[in-house]
């Protein structure tokens, strides 16, 4: 069921390692909000009908079909002023019939080199020397998540008739108050400067799939964000980034992703 007139329902579509968890933490401080972390991403990687689930493994999230996610997202969420969904666009492309009704859509982008280097480090930490293969198998090969994000933006603008709302991670880090105010205004969300800071830890108003919680417990892939108190540029750029050699797989992914990022970047909300 679609939300009431006074309830704001918003998707924030992104690519992996794009400041999206910190952005979700910021938005989930809106009074009366609830935030759901990657329901379609969970269906895609851990659910029974996912196209990117690990081969030869029993899907751990048996409820998370794309149809189930759609039904859950169309429920009432009674008593909530805002429903925030953070998700990965590639997880539902090709199955857009499972998008829920009643939502505004927005897009968070980040420079591909920064996102992919962060992702590469994470997979090396998790998989060691097999990290390259694991990373390649986790993302769709066609657009390495950026092509799918651009495709979703086209769908939202042309098929759903919604004005594009695109925000860049670097702009948020450099101008948090300005960018969040503009973002909230574009989507009708209430804004106050109080949402620019938060308490450390996992917020109680988050819906986090079991598989995501278990991955965090084992690999601490979002520990820096969970322990943060605000947007912090120092947390987003490793000190060795300037001298770190770029792996071939990252170069390959950036070459594919950069034109899609540039297309979205040109349509982003500007800081001034």
C-alpha cells in the first residue's frame, strides 16, 4: 500500500563503496524515519532468485525474492514520517516490474576510481589472493554497477516522469550542510542541521538483512561508518591513496564505469 500524503518514501540508489551507508545514517536521523539497507541487493546476492548469488551455495535469505521485497516496501510503515531505502541499482535492473509504487528515486554517485579502489581493498581483505576473481564475480560485468545506475536514472526520468535528483559523494564531504539541504528540498524531506551528526553504532531504526549483519561481524566492512559521528573526509581517503598502485582489474572497471559516472555527474545537484 502506498504511503500517506505526509509520509515521504525515498530510494537512494548507488554503487558499492560510495558513501551510501554514511548517507543512510544521516538520513535515518530524520525524526520518525525508518531505513532499510539494500533489500534488492540482498535478494540479488543472497536470495533464491538472485542472479549474482554465489554458485553452489544454498541462498541464506530465503524470504528475499524481488517480489517479496516489492510487497514489503509497499506496506504501510505506520507512524513513520520518512521511509529511506538504500540500495544498488544493478540488483533490480531487468526486473523493474518489482519496483514498489509510491517512492521518489534519487542517486548517490562517487568517482569510480575511489569506489573501486575501496572495493578492491575490501575484497582483498575478505578473499586474499582470490580477491580479484571475487570482485569480478560480485558485480555485473556489463556496467560494473555504474552502467546500471545510469540505466536506472534514465528509467526514473523517462518512464516514471520524475525529476532527477543526483548527489555526489565528494560534494557531500566538502559541503555537507548545503548538499543535504538541497537534497532534502528536492525530495520534500524535512531538513535541519541536526541530521548532520549522529551517534555511533547501528541505529535502532535500521532494517538490516541477516546476511549483511553477519558480513559486518566477520569482515567489519562498514565499521568506520558505524563508529562515525558525522561526514568525515579523513575516513573516505586512505593516507596511501596517492602512492598506491592501481591494480589492472580496477583500471578495467574504471574504464567501463567512467563514461556513465560523467553522464550522471553532469546532472548532479551543484553545491552553489
